[in-house]
C-alpha cells in the first residue's frame, strides 16, 4: 500500500533515483502534478539547477534555483517561494492522482513558505512520490523524520527491481478507477542542455 505521507527515493548521486521515479510513472495514465529540479548543462559543463513544473495548468516551464557564476554557486530561494509555492498550492486546491517532488535537498533551506506548503502537501490526502538528496540539510532531515513517510533506497544494482515495485504500488492506488485515468505526459527528458532551459 502506498504510504500516507509520501514515498521518497534516496541513494548516492548518479544511481538513477529520478530515472527510476519517471520510469515507474511512465505509461500509468496518472494525473501527475509537481516539480523536478534537473541539472542544466552546456557541452557537459554544469551551469546550475532549475525548477521545472510538471503541472500542466502551471505554464511556466522552468526557473533557476541555483547557478554557477565562475566557481561560486548562487542559490535563488525566490524560485521556491514563488513558482514552487504556486505548484504546491495548485495541488492542494486541485488534488492530483499523484504529486511528484524531484528532488528535495539543501537549496530549499531558506524558502520558508515553500517548506510550509510542502509540509501541507505531505499531510494532504493525495499520494506524494519524491526524491530526497542524500545530505544532512534541514528539509531532507525533516522529511525523513515524518512518521508517515517511507524511504526507499535506490542503487544501480536494485534500480530495475525498485521500478517494478513502484509500478505495483501506483497501479494499486486507492480510489482511482482505471478508466478515469488520463494519458500521462512523461517529463523524463527533463532539462539536459542549456538550450532546453
């Protein structure tokens, strides 16, 4: 059974947490809302990180959450406080079949309104599927301590098995008749190159 407070994937950098999440959702026909925070690259060089909306009704494609200026990384908490809060609030007003939070880490630390809205989503009746960065930042630590949250560890070795486990859970979400499910737009491609940003 899908955990009431959300199911979060965690594991080392590069093990395929986000890949597993979107592979599990692909083809399930669920109304998905949420966000992802992909890495933006140009010619293999990391330029920064963006927030990308997965909520169709929220038309803004992406905004920077952190960007390198030389070797220094500038963090933009206002993206969480504006775009992020609107995405979370939309789900609270119009509950989805599932809400995706990909990924939570340390960039959100000073975004108080975002963190409050995120907590409200984790207490809402709709299921949440997310990715937690393996770090000791305040938000991931808080999410790990929540009693109704389940953490699922991903590695390169178990990723395919975890995808099948997630698909099983998604196919048995309560209250979702198969015929009522919408066609799911897959955001798996994400933002890979700066020209996509």
